[in-house]
């Protein structure tokens, strides 16, 4: 995932509602969201190169329905080609039996082996954010209070233009009780941010402009899937995906 906005303990009856875009190179093989053959309780997309996932849910488990999502942190000068796949962090949590707090504690000791990432994970009762970049809150894992959050390719709620804009629109749609199509329309926004509002992440200005859109369209790389997830108190979790570029 390269953009995810989510409401935690905001909507009655639905502890978590999330909307996200996955941006990736078009030639990286991936499977559309579905049940995993070797572990049918997991439902989500799959990276066929690394074997992990960028977002997924379980219908039920030791702690009820589970959710996990990942975004990469943009750091071209820090990227290591020998680092393990970050998608395994989502897959291992969904397939395992550790609760989110214990999983984060286990992960913390070895997280520097990975390139930069954000991980959001939890169940109907608790939700955590963990990152191997940033300060103690990030590296120790932060249990999230009720609210609306956004993450792109930096830390939680970093005020990148597309994070700020999408969080505001997401909150408005939730207040309206908007249908699911409205969330997918939000995720399809190709508007680019003005230069004066662009972050400086160590890449060329032309590329910063391209990547500032909620939905990225460029040669060889862009937004490949949009996803809406809902965890309910009294119903099975739902994950709906739209494939923009297979």
C-alpha cells in the first residue's frame, strides 16, 4: 500500500473502516484479493514475487477478525537490495496466533533488517501502528486511540497533501454514510499537488509531482488496486478490491 486512510472506533458497529491504494511497478506479479489456498482464513491480495501481502483480513481467529496493512517508507538513499520482503510482515501476522501487541513486541527486535515500512495491524478490540523509522512511538508500536488516520510513504499522519486531502474526504464520506462506490471514487483521484506543497523525499521534482496524486498514473508504475475494508462487531469482516492494473 502507498496510501491508506482508516477510521478506528469511529463508526458504531464497525470498529475499523479503511480505504487504500496499492502503488507498484506493473511488471511485479501479484494475485487479486481472494482466499489463500494454503490458509483459507486469510483473504487479501498477494505479492507473487515476495510471497507476502500489502493488506489482508481474516474472517475469524483466536482474537476474532484480524486486519493488517503495510506501506513502504520512501527512502531511496537507505534502500537495501538484500533486505527481506516487507509483505511477509502482513502475512505472518494474519497466519499466526499472536495478538497485535505481542506480534509488535516480537517484531521490534529485528525490524531494522527491513527497508522502511509502516505496519497497521489489529482486530476488533485493538489497533496498532508500528514503523522501523521514526521515534520511540513508532519503533515500540503505538496503540491507536479512536480517530481517523492516514499514511502514505512516510510516518503516520505525516501531512503530505494527498494524506491531508484524502483524510478530510474520507471523514466527510463517513459522516454522510456514503455508499462504498464513493470511497472507490475518492481513491481514483488523479489530482497532483502544487509544487509548493510537495514533500522532499530525496527524489527528483518531476517524480514527486507524479507521486503526489492519490491515484498514480505513469509509465511502468502506478496505482494497481484500490481496496475498502470493514471490520464489524457482529458480522464477518469484508474486503473489497478493484483492480486498476493487473
